[in-house]
C-alpha cells in the first residue's frame, strides 16, 4: 500500500481544523477544488475559507497580498492549502513571488518536505524500476539560499554588465533544517514498513566551499546526536546521476534551497511527473502550507486535462500532518487504485479529465 508520510506536528486529532484555501492561477484553480472535494469525501473535520489571491486580483487592483494577509494566515488558520501561481499577463510574475515566497519567508516555513514514491511501475520511465525502488524523501531548506533575492546588477545593458546573486546560509537556518531531517528520518518508515535509517547530505562543497563547509560542519555535529542514523554525503551533480541509475539507494536527503528545488523536479520524473508530486512547507507547531509541486501550467489551464493527483496527495499529506492517518491512507489508497485502473488523466495513461479523475478518487475514498 502507498504508505503515508508522517510529518512532525503537535496537533490533537480531535481538534477542528481551519484551512485557508488559495487555488491561485492556471491549473491551480482546477486541481485544488478536486482535492477539497476528496477531503470532504473522507469526512475531514475542516472549515475551509477561500482566498482570491492570484493574477486576476492583481490585474484588477494591483494587490498581491492584502496588508494584513500573512498575519491573518498565521493567526486564524491551522494550515494553508495552495494551488499554483503564475500568469503570463503579469510582468515577471511579481504577484507569484510576493504570495508564494512571502508565505515561506514571513511565516518562516523553513522545511520543505517532498516525498518521492512510485505508486505503480507503469508511471516510471526507467526500465526495471518498481515501487519498492523509489521510496525516498527530500528535505529542502526553504527560507535561505539564493531565494532571498540579495544581490544586484551593475552597468545593466552594457558589455560590462555584472550580475551578483548572493547565496545566504546561516548557522541557525542550516542547523534547524539538518536537525529536522534527522528527526524526520528517525520518526518515519518506508513503504515496506521498515524504519528509515539513512540521511544523505547533498551539496556542492567542493566548489561552494564557504557555504558547503558550514553545511558539512553542522551535519557532522548534529549527526552525533543520532548514532542510529547512517550519515552519507553526495555532491549534487553526482546525486542527479545516481538518482537515475539507482534510485533505490536513497532514503532521506537534506539539502539547500536551490539544490532541493532542482533535484525534486528530477525526482518527480521517477514517480510519474510533476502531476503526481506533493509537498509540505512546514514549521512544526505553527501554521504550515501545503502545495502540489507543479506550477500553474498556463498552456493547459482551463482545458480540464491537468492531473489533480498531486494536489490530492498533498491533501493527504496535510491530513497526516494533523494526525488523521486513517483518512490520509484512504485517499492514498484511492489514488493508487485509480492509477491501477487507469482512471486518470492522459499524462499518466488514462482518458479522464481533471474533474472526472477527481470525482473517481472522491467516490472511491468515500466508501
């Protein structure tokens, strides 16, 4: 069975959850309603509040996020369920940056957790790879690195133009994500029920010596408190090659913001594409945000062909985060059965539309 991902949280199962729903742009407005319908089908005790943040609102009044928007999310909601942001009508997608990066930074969602699990052999492009061979998790630092937008451009538009982008790594930021990854590894199990026992640090410390050195030192120091966890290291370029050659060697990977962004898109290719990939942006004990990995995909938006399973599996992650494990497992089992019966969208071998695939999963999960 497609085993749930257990996220570290302190919620009691009996509490009613307040969920902020922000579908956003493009296919986000198609897949998130399907995921919400599945949550309702399994009887989740959620109170949903829908927000219109996205390109349409920005184009109408130039508001990406209301003045009290992030404070409201933090104080009034237990979790945020997000679709995708990005619209070619908005210059440089400035609204997407303000909303998505704003949530990550202002709510201090430092841990981006992305499970990489192959539900069915038919979804993997690699020959001879089975579900047991693709069952690992990437823990990505989510608030530092090059995404802080520090740097600048000098002599722009001239032959002597210089562009500098700073990669910021703090001791606090590195230590808390490394510690989170060790805790995650110690607390979670693999698809076959066996404990996770290996944590791999992915970096490029042979080239990025200053930042890489900090990560290496912290990894070694924090790792000393977890003697039961096998510590490993791999440069990011070698890891990309090994992920294709032998994905079964990976268990839990911890890495920085940019490398995590890159390798998880590669990893999504092992599990059926971005349409099957789920993620959580977490700060244990605080309001966290859950979003499918895919983007807004403007070319296919509004055509009822987008795969809703990434959003639906993200909803299951949110349930696990709240301790609602049996309901999360029902959703995951329904998605697995849909894949096996080809009750899916065309990108993974089926013939259904977005709404029809969501309907099928909701109906199956409701029983």
